[in-house]
């Protein structure tokens, strides 16, 4: 029987291959497991939002009367359903995809992509901060 060569070069080659594989794993592709509180229908609470941060409440929240409110649903399967205000004060629904990377929520549609810093999330309140693309 032939024994495999046990040379320093074989060990170095193995180490080099492992390093290349680790470097090939892009950190941006690694999704973070989100909190279960994130998975619901959120509606924009513009009364609580500031210049930099947008506050969202569950669709069941008792909002003050308003002409229209935008919102979205975040599903566990990666679906993001945007509910924006349409002409005539109706709602327009657009299906997109989402992924959470560290504390960054990335929402991708057919023609656009938005990034948000996930500032905080509880069952009653979601706070996001838009990250502008350069």
C-alpha cells in the first residue's frame, strides 16, 4: 500500500486552501437571525419619527387619524411587502425581498435596493435609520 506523502509542502498547501476558502466567504452574504418581533405588519408612526430615524408601530396600534400611512410587512420567508400610499389615498402593495446583515436591514425590489440600520425592535415598536448609498 502507498502511504500519502507527509511533507511540509502538503501541510502548507492544505493551510493555503483553507485560507482561500475562508477569504472567499463574503461577510455581506452572511445573514443574521432576526428577532421574532420583526415579523409583522408595521405602519409608519410619523408623529414619533425624527429627522434621521423612522418609527413604526404594529398595524393594530391605535394611531391618531391621518390621511394615509405607509407601512410594510416582514415575513420570515424573506418576503417584504411594501404598502405605500397610492393616488386617491389608496394603498399600493409591492412585493420585495429582505435580509438582515448584522444590524442592517437590506430590502431589494426589481429596480431598487434600500438599506436601513435596525436601531431597535420590540413587539410594539420598530425604529429604522435609512443608510444612504454613495
